[in-house]
């Protein structure tokens, strides 16, 4: 994107390590015009945190990169799969435990979500709180945290948000407030580090931009097991991505996957001193392997 001034980004922390390993780094906005991608050896997708505003244009840029001589990480195939959260259904089919989800197509011109529809969503999960969000989204944009008491007053905004946009419904996971959301980071399939993200009071969003707090953790074995099961499922579909962030919340059975972030996740290099070096080394190892 053109500017990151409203976001917290930490990719600059791995640049010195890549330089020390013989790589020159240049930051290019995906919205930049007339870029000669052939002049780059590799393009790493990192912080296009406005792509959800025009996903088709974003994918067209990635298509142009893949048609150039530059190598794209993560690949276009992975991005196409991961950009719509319905990919979660495929992971569930491969045994990954997910937060329960209902999938809905976008509202048509004369179609609306009604109060009765909302009542049914609550009933489907037998829960007093639910979350509605777009299937293509980032930064918690157009995400609605609803209770039975406030659902009706959000109807107009919900219908505006989901006209022309596929969406999903999930039970609100109370553990996000009570404990937080776990993120585990993998570079080239190898575990790097983990953090716990907790929302500020009276909020459910864990991103720093929304006041979320971050804590470095040592993940418990059951959480690592769930994360590695998710990575294994992804590797059955694609070549292992250069980077992956898998987000989990605790549930009654152990842990449930919220998302597998394979396009532009913050990798929180600020939370683990050695993680920028590990990322740089994983990248160079991967590039050397491709050159063979």
C-alpha cells in the first residue's frame, strides 16, 4: 500500500539481516504504476493491508508479478486460495478444528438480512453472541460483534456491508476476552515464535491498531500440535509457504483455528529478537533451493 502511517509494521527489522546475507531490499506499493517486476529476483508480499478494498486489482498485480521473471512469495496460487475465508472449509475437511462457521453468499440487489435471520443465526449456534464478517477482509473491517440486545440496531449497517460481499457467521468466542487469541509463526515450515493478543477493555479486536495488547509466549504442546496439523494440511495442498501465521482461540475441546494467514500477516518481528534473523535465513535457504 502507499502508506503505513496508520499501522504498526515491523518488516524493517529483517532488512539488515537480508542485506548481510547479500540481498538488497526495496519496498514497492502494490498500487504503484508501471513497475518493472523483471528487475527483481523475488517479490515478497508483506504489508498490502488495504487489498480488501479491491481484491481483484490486487490479484491482477500478483498475476503480473508471476508472469514476470521475479519469483513471488507467497505464491499466487496460495493467495487465491487464502484470500477468501471459505478456505477454512477445506482445512476442516482435512481434520483441522475450526471455530464453527456458517457461510453466506453476498446479498443481491433486493435482498436483505432480516431480524428473523439474525435470530436464526443465534439459534444455529445456541449462543447469546455472534460475529458477522466478510469472507474477504482484513484489519477487522466490516466485522460485527452482535448480542441479542444490540443486533437489531446494527441491521442497516450489516446490510450495507454485505451487499455484493460474501460473508460468514460465527459464535463469539468468549475466550478472546477471557484469555486472548494465540498466533504462531512459521518460516518455510519451521516454527519461529508465538504471541498472545488480547483486546482492550470493551472490545474484541486484537490488532494493535485497535488497542490490542501483545505478549510473547511459549506455546503449550496442545497448541503446537494444532498449529502443526494446520501446517500439514496446507502443505498437502501447496508447496509449504515462505511464511505462515496461524491464529487460534481456546475452545471446549482444546484449540480452534480462527485463521491461517498466508497473504500479508504481521509477523511481529518486534516480539522475538531472533525472529527477523530466522526469517532472513529461511528466505535465503528457500531461494538457494530454488536456484538448484
